C-alpha cells in the first residue's frame, strides 16, 4: 500500500545464538536422543558374546568376533559420510536416516537362524550408530560454540555410555530370567521407536548455528598449513585430520586405539569371565560397570578439559586404560575384574569427550563436521582392528595374552599423544585470548 511502512521481524534476520544456556532445550533433546543411541548398542554388550558360544557354538574367537568386525567397519564408514552428508543436506535428515537403519536390527537378532544373520544385523547397527552418534556430536558442537565444547562432549558421551551401561545391566537380568532371546532385544526395539519419534517430533536443525560461528571465525588456532583456511576439500580435510596436523592426527590414532581396546572388552571379556566360572549376573555387573563409570565420569572430565586443556588428560587416560587392561589380564576373580572395569571406565572417560573436543578446537567450523566424521572413522575402525587383533592372539595364546598385548598398545598410544599433540592450543580458542 502506498505510503505504508514495512516492518521486518528482527528475530527473522537475527543469527542463531551460540551457547549451552541459549540452546538448553534443544541440547537436552539431543542428550536424550544419544542416551537412546547408546541403549541401542547396549542391547548387545552382555548377550551377543554368550550367544556366539552357547547358541551358535562358535569355537574360534576370530569367528565369534566377526560381528564386532562388521559393526566397526560399517560404523567407521558411516562416521565419514555423516559429516559430509550433514554439511550437504542438514543434520536432522541424517539423524533420522540413522534411526531408520536400526529398525530391522532387533528382529534380525531375535530371529537369526545362523551367525550370518547376526553379522548382517551388526552391519545395519554400525550404519545406524555412525549416522546417529556422529550427527548428535556435530549438532551439540553447533549449538554450544567454542567456550563449552568439552562440557558439551562430556554430556553427550555420558548420556550415550550411561545408556550402554544401563542396557547392558538390564539385558543381563533379562537373559538370566528369560533366556538369551528374545527378551533382551525387545528392549532395543523400544529404544529405536522412542529415538526415531523424538528426533522427528522434537529435534531441530542446527546447521545455521555452525554457519553463524564460521562467519565470525577466520581460521582455527593451532592448525597447520591449509588448516588455516575455511575452504578445504574433503580430501584436504581427510589428510589434515589423519596425518598432517600434529594434534588432529594424534587424536585420530588415540581414538583408534581406544576403541580397539573397547572392542576387546566387548567381545572377549564376557567369554573370559564365563570361562572362569562367573555367573551371568556377575558378568552383567562387570559389563555394565565399565561403561557406567565411563559414562558418569564424563560429566567431570569433559568440563575439566575446558579448564585445564586436552593433551595431558588424553595421554594420562590412555595410560590408565593400559594399567586397567593389565589388571584384567592378571586377574581371576569377580572382585579383581570389577575393580579393573571401574578403572578402565575412568581412563576411557578421561579420553573420550576430550578427544572429540580437541577435534572441535582445531577444526574450522566450515569443515568441522567433516573433521569429526573423519576422526570418528579412524576411532571406530578400532572396533574392527580390535576384533581381528584380539581374536587372532586369543586363538593362538589365550584371552589373557590378547588383553596384555592390547594393554601395551594402549600405553604406546598415550606416549604418542604426549610427544606429538600440541598442548597450548587444546583449550577453546575463546579462552586463549
């Protein structure tokens, strides 16, 4: 209308605000989603190693661990694609796709007439975990910005691994009272339905938050060479994250070794404990204690890394894990193994959110999602490496020898972090002035 004045809504043009407090409701929805993602994984932790030996009569450890190999390879690949896809299509569609990939998994585990079905279910589970967990990490980084990145990763990983722990304990109880199938996997089916529904109905897109941060970030502190540029190809990001940048590559190798020893714990610990005469209930307690401590301690360790820095927390955590694995190799009682599981969980908590936060510190917001995906590719390739290495050594020399070998490898990884990772830039850039 002539002479009329058009008033724009300031909220429509205002850039998204970064910070945990400013995005608390959305952040907590994503925490709940990741707890359900962890629970979907936790349905297997106690039951599948025993299903391999008792229901399918697999004698060789390398054969029994094929499901972890399949899971690790598919999850690692999907971690890589999750970052690229979320940059191209948005975070929420990738998160939904991850939940849809998990829908057939409980039915396959319940109905499996042969071990091949179990392996196929774990390919799908790996695809789902790679897409859902990676995207949940990326979305939380988008929301909080640089100042509270460690806290955000601590809350994210705490929720996920407390979900793993609670479900491992619950499935041990269900298996004891109702058998190895189908009861434990019905719990997983409920998690998948809840996670998909919550994602569709309550989770909002966060890519605009990353774009807002990128607009005010000319480069990331501490990156080498091309790392100062916001405009990198995916190939350049892969090379930088995997090999060229000292801090990114040190984090990538530590992540790989961390999940290598987690793959060992997942696949061989229940078999070791059962062979020593522990009951299914006792095995469930140990299987739950490790991720429970891991999950709960991340409430502290993630925030601590914001204040004190990333490098030495990571290096020390790898050495604590190595000591705990050595205790498992030397132990032969429920009490000794329970103490070792608690120490292993604490060492992993020192490392897990801190590694993710260190990637976020160094990577520019414009290519951070891809760097996170590449780091998680290397990290979750550790599941496959752990299944192969631990299975081969266990078949040749026994499970304690496999655990001891992985303990040594974990200690070496901690030393690599101490030598290679830069120290000063592994606090949020906003705190470095």
